């Protein structure tokens, strides 16, 4: 460790490059939405995975929406 004072602006803690993982998250949200619709329409009273698919859909859709807002606003 050095004993000199360091400036916080000199340190880089955030990666400034944009990540395009939000596209994969969008596809996963669509996938789980389709699986929810398929379960509701074609499952013969077998709704065991429906709560998990709901959680996964809302989670991926929320992350996708937040990433889209961040990407659209120009924030790095």
C-alpha cells in the first residue's frame, strides 16, 4: 500500500462499455411468456411450473426494461 493520497476520480470502478446482454434477456422474457401462455392453454391441470415461469418472466422482463431505458438514455 502506498501512503500517498489518491484521487477518487483516478480510480475506475465501473466498466464504461455497453453490454448487449439485454437482448438475450429480452429473448428469455419472451420465451417464458410463451411458456406461460402454453401452460395455461394446453396444460391439463398441471400448473406446477407456472409460478417459476411467472417469476422468471417478470424478472427477465424487468431487467430487459431497465437495460433498455439505460441504453436509450445514453448512459454508459
